[in-house]
C-alpha cells in the first residue's frame, strides 16, 4: 500500500511539474510577442522623428510646459549629446532630471530629498541600502533608447581571511542580497529620469508611467529605512547557525569583535553593551532576538526580585543547567556554567510536554526546532545549542573541560564562599571561584551533590534494561513518510507477538524522527540471552551489563531487527560506535531527601545557598521521559526560592527558605504523565516563575501568608513513586518533621 501511495504521489508531482513547465513556455512566448511589438512601435516612432528637425521637436514638446521646464528642455536640446552621456546617468544628471520634471497627471514626484539621502548613504563605507525591485511590483523599467540602463557600482566589502567558513558564507549571502537590491533601486531611478525626458517631449504620461513613478517613490522611501551593516549581520547570523558549542563560542567572539567589544567582557554588563553596539547594525529579523530578551526580562522583573547581587556557579551544562543559567541571568545575576564535556555530544531525543514547548518558544525557539509528527520532541544537542545561544547573549560564561570538586569557606580577605574547579586534563589544574549560590546540575549520581551531604534514597524495581538506537536519517521519501509511535505491550499485544516471533521480546518501544531515527526499547533479559546479546546470565545484576558480557555485533543486529520491522530502509545505517546503539540498566533510581541547603560560616557569617536541580535531585523513571519535563520545574522552583529569600546574598530565615524549597520538591516527586492532571495546572501558557502559576496546590494557597509559623508543625513526606519496589524505598526514613 505504501508503494502504491508513493507511486501515486510521484505521478502527481510529475503532472504538476509538466503543468508548470507548460505555463513557463507559454509565458516566454507571450513575452517574446510583446517584445516584438515594442520593437516595431519603436521603429515606427524613429521613422516619424527622422522627418522633423531637433529644434522643431523641442518647440512642439515644450509648448505645453511651464516656463522653467521650457527653458530647461531648450537647454537640453541645445547641448550636444555624447554617447557616454546617453548610456550612463551620473547622480548630478539624475538630480537635474528630477528637478526639471513638472507635476504631471496630478502626481507630485517630490523625490529630490530622498534621492540626496540615498546617494549620501551609498557613499558611506560598510553600509548597503536594501530596496525593492520595480519587477516585484509587476512593472518593467523602460530601457534606454541608446543603450541599457546604467547601474552604479555597488558598495563591496573586502573578502575576509576565513573564506569558505560559515561566517563568510553568511556575510557573503547578506552582501549579495544587498547588492541586488542596490542595483534595482538604481534601475528605478534611471527609469524615473527617462520618464521625465518622455514627459518633456509629450507633455503627458499614461497610467502605466504614473504607476512607475509611484513605484520609484516607494522604493526610495523603503531604502531610507533599511540601512544596516553587512559584516555585523553576517557574524551574528553565523553565531545563530552554529552547530556545536566550540563553533558557537568562536562565532560569538567574532561577533563581539565586529562590534568593537573586548572578548573578556562578560556577566551582566555584556548584554547592554552588546545591544548598544549591534542593534542598529542588524537587519529586522536578527533584531528579534534582542526584542525577545528585553520583553522577557521586563516581564520577569515585574513579578520577581532582582538578583544582581548574586554570583552563581552551575555545576553541569545540560539542558536543566543551561535553563537555570538563563533564568538567573535574566534576573541580573553573574552566572558561570562549569561543564565537563568539550562539546554537546548527546543525540538522545527528549519527549516534550506542552508547557516545555511553550517555554522554549518564549526563549526564541522556532517551530523548525521543536519537531514531532505525533509527539513534540527535540534532540538533546539541539536543545543545548538553543539554550547556550541565549545564555551567551545574556553574559553567561560557559567553561568546558572542567568539573566542580568542592565548596570551601571564605578565606582571609574574602567575604564569599569559594567553589573549587578542576580541569579534566592530565594537569588537573585547580582554580577557585567566589560565589554565594551553587546549583548542582550534574545529572544522576551527582558526586558533587553527594560530597555536600545531600542524602539520596535508592528506589529499586525488578531487573529493567533499555536499548537506545540511532540510525542515519537520509531524509528519503520513504523515511519522511514513517510515522512516530510509542507502544506498550498491554495496549498492542498483536504487534509485540509479531516482534517476539522474530526473536525480539519487548515491553515497550518508542520511535521519534529527528536528525536521526531514534528507537528506544525495553527488552526482557531472557530475550537478550537467547538472541546472544548477553553472553552469560551473571549475578549480581549489575555485572550482567559489563563490557565483557555484551556482544556488540549481536546488539546491533537486535536493534536492526526492530527498526526493519517498523519499515526503516536498510540504507539507514547505525551511527558510528559510541553513538549508534547502547544497552543500559535502569533497575534503580535515586531521589534526594532534600533539595536545598544554606551553608553558613560561623566566623564571618557568610552564606552560600546550594540548590540541586534536574536529575541530580530526582532521577526520572526512564520509559516515561520525565527528565526534561520535571527538570525545568525544579530549575524554576529553585530560582523562585532564591529571588524570594536570598536575592541579597543572605537569607534572614534559613530554615524557612529550606522548608519552602522542599515543599516545592514534594510537588514534583509524584509528577508523571498519569498524575499531572492532579498536580499541575492546565493553562500552560500562563506558567511562570511563580509556583502558583504551575502547581494546583500553590494556586490554592496563593492568598495565604505562608509564613513560618503557619508551617511550624507541618510534616514533609518523601513520596514514593507508583512503580517500583517499596521495600528498598522504606529502608530509609520516609517522614521527617521540621519545627521552625
């Protein structure tokens, strides 16, 4: 059936193509006929003119004009014409032609001022004027009777040394577009002067000539508003189009250099300086990014407290860490992100709930970046690039190949806590960074968070393994026609029975299409042993996924059987080793007992707030795809708590701050696709930093004072998830009572 549909679609496309070719041929024939008519008409007019002397022609054409126009026309006839003068119209000649043209047919040209401004701007180096074409209005400029219309030389730029790079391509593309526009307006001005000469001969203009004059006026008016710097726009476009973090940082430095800003400029002072230097040099499309930031910041500061006094260190440059950095930078904090990896390498595709899509659109994402046929999703790498792009513009520093190894009390001469940062190379160079806020966003099993005393509870289930497979997306017709799906055995027994007949026994299978074909499946242990993926059934369970016990070739074959079953072409190969197919265990998950601590130095009284966010505070149940959807909530909850209690760098009531943060954490613990209707509000467009816009429990409490006294005897419970082995969870204390 799919082959028939493909053939039918190809036939329809072929028919449409033939129709378009037929229309194009007819249009060409029509244009040729019109051209022949015009040539015949010109030949007749020239034959008539040969019978009259130049003096008689001038007397006849100027009889109905004003005295000034008559004198100008007589002077033009008396002056001898040279070939150069007839083929090229210099600016001075154009101005004189505009001055001598009278008011004709009720149309007042009035373009002298605009012409002067246009010529002045054309002479300014580094600027190109963008104008519409006469042809875009359905009008063809008349050609000169003695030769083609002249085209003033367009302003050109020096080819940069990095010829062939993305920044050079973006700059060249912008430059060529501006040169074409410049030539079009020059042709419009040329035809305008020719029309003026025709008016002096006949004393009147037909409707088409009047329309052409109006087009010239609109072209010059448009040119007045579209002057911008090609090099700055090209550098900014290259930064926006970067495909990896090192490339993005490199193009951002080049963009800063084109704006004459020092590369060392960072922090809250960067964005105002960058906006002042670059905004007027960007085209309308690229200015939207700055408008978005201004609107978002203004909206946020109306409802929240500025955090300009805070120095923030974020340990982890994943999606949640970068989202946290953006929110803190919008509130005015000085933010540094420490990331262990040198670049964004994760190809996993993340399932997005509606509120995440809305949040990303507010941060500058486009419909092309949020994908999905049946489900909204985005690649992890693409999401990180989108967030880091905005973070860099806000002055956030992203330092790679480093990890956070400790938090130390203030030393002599310093009033702030210090974070120890170590490089990941062999040198293991250590540096100290002052801060009063630290975010732990290093993912599951975050060693830094554990070193600070955050206790985790291990939630165990029966043995559970997952396979992630990435296949090349060649974007063929067959691949584009593949449907996305998410199936569980209990909802489609027939499908999973068919897979079992092929030797593949699964509990769940998910397919998303993005930069790659992304398959996620949860196989049974017996199926992997029978297929040969696992060589031995080792005990304890953690040993079964050791490198020595996995047959990589069989694992690739296992993933290929599943992909082929769902009609993926054989031409789509697995991505290279390390990215193509992975087998992992998710039998256990970690959840923190608390999400916030305020460190206090007894000697100096200095405070440092430590917030744990994302998978570091609550590892998601992997098959449900909860990581990003709960992670963004934890980021916003942590930032709201900081601006509410810690905006000055010190909390007046430490216990209350910790208690409020943990209450928000309690709301998140039981959030899943099945329970979200009872926990979060339905109006996702109204979601904001404040918890009352997101959580039903906090919406009900919005009118209360929520002070510490009203929660003095409140019991905070660690809620176990619906799935999983509660015996392992009950080994740790499940209830803690805090009295303030």
